[in-house]
C-alpha cells in the first residue's frame, strides 16, 4: 500500500490537472461562441452558392470554362484536408485524417496518384509520417485566419487544375452539427458538377434568365465558388475543434473528480490503517508494562 505522503502528492497533482482542464474548457467555450457565430452566418451563403452555381452549371456547356470540364482520364486527385493545429480534442482530428486517408487509398486502388493539401499541423504530421505526397501544407493558421487563407488555397488548387496537374479535387473537413456532434465530411469541389433538374409538382422546371450571359457569370463565379467552399470548410473545422475540445476537457474534469474521490478514499484507508497500527503498538506496550 502506498504511503500517506505518496497518496497526498497524487491528490494534489490531480487537483492541479483539474484546474488546467477546467480552464481549457472555459477558453474553448468562449472561442466556440465566436466560431459558431461565424459558421452560422456563413454556411447559408455557401450552401446557397453551391446550389445556385450547380443549377447554373447544369444548363451550361462544360466547354465554356475549364473548371467545368470533366477529364476523360483522371490521373491525379487533389485532397484538401482541414484539421486543427493543436490536440486535446478527443478523436476529432483522427476522424478527419482517417476519412481523408480512406479516400486517398480508394483513389490509389483505382490507379490514380494523390496529392494532399493540408491545413493544420495534425493533418500535415499524420500524412507526412505515412509518406504521402504533400503538395502544400499550412501550420499555425487555424487559431486565427480569414478569407485570405481560403483565397491562397483556392488559387493554388485552381492553378494546379488549370495546368493539368490535378484532375479532381476533394475537400475533407470536420462539419459542425452541434456542440455534441462533429462529423468528417467529404465535398467534391472540382470539377464543378451541375445539380439535378428540379421541377414543381406538375413536372415543369423553372427557367431563369441570366444577365450577363451564363458564360460570363461562370467565368466570374467559378473561381470564387472554390474559395467560398474552402473557407466554409475551414470555418466548420475551427468551430468543430473548439466544440470537441470543450467536450473533451469537460470529460477530463469529471474524470479528475472521480480520481480525487478514489484517491481520497485510499488516503483515508491508509490513514486509518496507520492509526490502528499505532493504537495496537500503544496497547501492546501498555500490556507489556503491566506484565
């Protein structure tokens, strides 16, 4: 049985750990509010942009813009992975990395080359250790970023696609569903696919007149569409990171409470055993004196 001093040291150590996890929980909670406000404001715009551009692309000739053309032979696939820079957020980063890895392995099994574009240290380090081809990596960006990061990534991806270095591009990120649920999501962003035709109950399809021409709109909106979807993925990942860390630190704090309770019980037992032993020594000494 450990000594009273050893148990007391352990209790103090767990109490200090609890202070740290509680503070990290509060910090993550404060950051989550700001990140949640950002994604809740931006997500409807990104989803409507995706829907509108899909409808626009469905009625256009794919040859009007290179970003609409589907390559006859897909040789190289680009996968853009958005993770966090720091850990202590449970299985959040692992789930995203495994989803991206599964997609990469599926493409490799089809005989295609895979290039990775990593945002966040956790994704960069994960794929670097496993020998994947990392075309571009950003670290220490997820704590504070704006649209300029998505713009830079979008220009790199679009440039590689236009030069024929990439034939497909997919975005893998952590989608924020709620504070208790964050799921990895894969979104195809290049080539842009037209949405299925939607009609009303009578079977008639609504027709729109675009001004200027469809070709002019696509030339202006397609590059912006790529950047908007990348920015949406970064915002979702940032918000999901803070939610996952808050839940993880909350669990860690509860575990500290359980450990403190168990160690306190062990401390009390050890102290009671020491007192009992001293009493037996005293009684034994008194009996010896009487004899």
